[in-house]
């Protein structure tokens, strides 16, 4: 039988990866490049579309060369991208009105605060609660506590429509087109032939309703988002994505799947059954549980998203996120706490504890259960005995503490019994964090042999669509577990007091940027439009001589 090859393209927040897989799901070719992030002003985090396009074209070309095949030999390709990063462009000329505004961008922070505190939004939430009392619908219960966050596309798009004159004019005359990164990429790859996004990427924008499976009319009206600018929402896999233009890589490559990176990760980890859990620890931490055919209505801030739709198969996921993970470690590296992130596990284990030092990882605010975009990052409890290893350990511990909190939200709001977490993402290679997650959650943690599950998931869904693999059970048989971390009850008991004190520290830093007296501190962020460095906005240090405040 003729060998078939699947190309996968994964565009994360910091890295672009292309893999070539054979019918055994082995990667026979690969290439990668860094995503260049721009910081033109404090709080602005952008990607230049031309730079990104050139990197994408080159990465795919290098992966083909590494596999020693041509584009004509590729059977099909799948795409996964970061979510909520968006761009707008002219329908007539195809020219962008601005750079990509990424999900890490907080330029709309003031809008987020204004809307969350507005009488209109309070009235909407009160109305939702009243409807819940009448109907007992979980959808309305969730709506009654819904808060806007910077990571959602909604208010960043609202900001762009208000502050970019050319876009505003184009929106008024029907010339504007909106797309998240996946949508724009499909538009470029097909030579402007399609304007589409899949259900998993659409549901992460904040104005696509997973309960009705449509763009939310109330949101479009409230924020004056022109419906004519929005893409068609389609299934996660299928023939509707058509093929790449032959002028790009020398031959047309059929596109058979395009999806959000967390959906791809779920497929790579084979989270096909209700209650399956995967934990991605990359730029951010994303805790996803398969909730089956029903969207999860959360009161703690878990986000109900569409995991995937394949014909009649519609699967939802409940997601809890901590938006700063690898970005925290990168920042700690730039401070000089260590030279190589691979050293951090050993450094953390070189001391018995953090010496009463606690770190709050909130450069982009805090997700569930706090849902506070005004929280600050900080070291709390530093004293004369504190040294480098204690700071490193406190940083790593904080990432595990936040994961434990996300799991606690999931347990409180769902009826499933959990036994295992399927881990992936670059930070999952840290043995200290992986083991501590197992200890604190009480769950077995499985780390795959290769931790980049988004690329693997793309290959899985494309291969299943093509018939290369016959069933999800066959895909499960392809899973390769590299390491298993078993929970240790005595460690969980040991950390009870530390977690209690850490949570007290978190409460002290919640709302930090919401206080008028501290507004001036928000202007202290570092900005460099030519830099690809980490520029956290919400960070400071607190030091207590005698340990953490009581």
C-alpha cells in the first residue's frame, strides 16, 4: 500500500512547529521557529502578520526537506492555532488594519473594568439570575456570574473598532473582515478563497454561544460587532477547508482539519470519553475535561467551550486556565534566578521548602476561582534567610498550586470520578511540577514520550478523517506514555499549611490594580517594540522580615 503522509502545522503563542507523520504516527520530519512578539506600548502584545506568514511558509518548507518529501507527496494537512488572537483586514484589498492582537494583550483592560462594573452588565446578570430562578437553566445561572476577561476576544475587538479609524470606517461600509489566527491563516493559504473558522476556535472568542452554536446576537448588538465581518463556522475536520494554493509550496496540499490548540491537545492525549482530563502546561496552563454532549455551565469561572464537531458528533469541554506558566519561568530566567529552565527542578529540590516565600503567578490576572484581571504577581514573605533556591521553588510551587485550584473547581462542579491527568506542553517536562500536581490533586499524572500533543492531535484527527486509522480505539493504542507520577498522600498533607498561606497571599494581591491609589504602578511596564522579551504587566515584590503576614 502506498505510504501516506500527514503535515501538521501548530502555531502557539511563542513557537511555530511543523511535523510530517507517516501511517504509523511516527514523525519523520519536523521544523520550528519562534513567534516574534511585539510590545509597542505597555499592555500591547502583537504579532506582525507578514513576519508570521514568512515564518509559517519557511517552517513547513523545512519540515518537508527534513522528511525528504515534496508537497505533492503530502496526503493532507491539519492546523492548530492559539485561540482568541485576532486580526481584521479589508475585504476588498486583503490588507490588515492592524497587527494580530494576541490573547496575552491587555490593552482593553479599562474596557473590561468598565463593562464589569457597568449598570448595563449588572442588569444583564441580574436578569440572567431571574431567568435561572424561573427556568432552573444552568445556562442562565452561569450568565448571572459571568465576567469579562482580557483573554476573551470580545473587548479587545471592541477596542479595535473604537480606536482604529480605518477599521471603524471599513466596518461601517461592510469592508471589514474579522478572523482569529486560524481564520486568517486559512484565508491566506487558500489564496483568499475561504473565510472560515471551526467551532472550537469560535467558541473561545467570547461572542460565540456554545449553547446555541451561533454567533451571539446580544453580544454583536451590545458591542457593535458587524455580523458581515464574521467568518462561517464549520466542523473541525472535513473537506470544506479546500487546499492550499500550489504557489506556496509547489503543489496544492488538501487541508482536512483546522482547530484550536487545546482541542488538538485533547485529541493528541486521546481524551475522547466523558470525564477524560488533559492538562497542558505551555505558555499558559489549560485544564480541560471532556463533558460530552452538554456544555458546562460554570459558576466558578470554568469556560464552556466546544471541543470539536465532526458531523453529528458534538463534544464540549469545560476549561480552567492559568494564563501564565512558561511565561513565568521565562521571566524568572531573565531575572537571573537560573540559566536554563531545565535546572529548575533540581534547584527547587535542593531545599526542603520555600522558607515561607510564596509567589503569585498573575501577570495576566487570575482565572478560576478568582476571575480577577486586576490581580498582581509578587513574591510574598521574603526575609534575610531567603536565597535563590527558595525563590525558584516558590515559583514552581505556585504553578502546581494554581493547577490544584483549577481541579478543585472541576470537582466542585462536576459529578465525574477522576483518576488520571494526561499531561502535555513544554513545562510538563519539569519533574518537580509534574510530581507536585500529582501529589496535590491525588491523581495519577501521565506524561507522554513527546509532550507536544497539539501536533499529534492534528495528525490523529486528519488520519481518522482520511481512514488511515479506523477508530478512536486505534488512536488510543498509539499513545506512548513516557513517565507516570503517582500521588503521595504524605506530601499532600505536608503542603496543607503552605497552600493555606499561599491562598492568603493571593487574596492580598487580588484587586491590586483596581485600587485608584495604585494606578500609577501600571505604567511601570517595560515596552520595546523590537524586542521578543517577556514584559509582564502585573508584577511587583512584597517583602516581610518575619515571614508571611498573618
